[in-house]
């Protein structure tokens, strides 16, 4: 119970903190562009920066789970995000019924590998049944959540205040909300691979994030004058 409560609390903190941190990062990039007399180009540059944010988020969450693995069992790390999804699904069913479909199906298929572990009354194993249930769960979650992640980026990103040089505070960090929630369901499944090299995974994710960040920074922006922000 203690591990489950800790896992749920940390996952809730990630859901809140990650969009805020990335919004601040985007605000900083936006201010740098404005100081250089440009705004972020939405078709290519923004997408490169968004991918960098996605990999950076993954690296942070893997690091957090590496720390949590030393303080809690892997079963608690799986139950925590599922419990958060379940509570969010209850709220959505009451206040946003049309939104609830996005939460119900990933939650349902994430219960398959968890149910197998509980049925076996043991911690994670390397059986082919468990691998099959993990694969089904991951495929369903990724397929169902990819479109909402991208659409939220389009809504909060290209149309967001602060994206086109607006002095309003940017909210593009909110576009990673579904991404954080998806990773919360998927990352505990890495326990299937046993003592995997977490540090190398983090370094790899950071390297990929750095590559996309550099590509996004060197990609040309749109001149403020031609964009119509100044006379």
C-alpha cells in the first residue's frame, strides 16, 4: 500500500510538473527568437522542438522510476499510474463523458498484464504469456493515444498564445499531458527485461532529445516583420 501511494503521488506530480517545466522551456525559446527578430516556424521547427520535449520527458520519467525501483516494488509502480487513470476516468465519466473513451480503453488493456501478475501471485516473470499481454497492452495504448497527443500539440502548440510571438504565457507544455500519462502506463513494463541498463537508456534518450533540440534551434524561424507582428 505504501509503495502504491508513493507511485500514485509521484505520477500525479509528473503530470502536473512536466507541462509547467516544458511551458517555461518553450517560453524561453520563444523569448530568444523574439530577441533575434524571429518567431518559431510552426511547420518544421515547432515539430522538431516538440519531439525533443517528448524524448526529454521520457528521460526524466525513466530517471524517476530508476530512483523509485530502489524504494518500491515493481508491482506498485504499475498500480500507481493505473490507479490515477482510474480516478481520472471516473471524473471524466461525470463531467466529460465524450472524453472518457480516451481513458477507458488504455486503462482496460493495461489491466491485462497486471491481472496476469496478480493471478500468478508473483512478481514479473519472463513467460511468453506475460510478453504477449504486454505487447497487446502497449500496441493498444500507443495506437489510441498517438492521435490525441498530436492533436493536443496542434491545439496547444500552433494555436497557443506565445507560439507566434504573443506576449501571453505559452501553454504548449500542456500538449505533453497525454504523453506523460501514456509513459506512466508503459514504462513499468520495462521490468520484463530484467536488470536493463537504465543509465544507458537515459543517456540515449537525452542524446536523441539533444539532436532534435539542435535541429530545431538551427532551423530558421519566421521574420517578425514578414510575419506581421511589427509595422
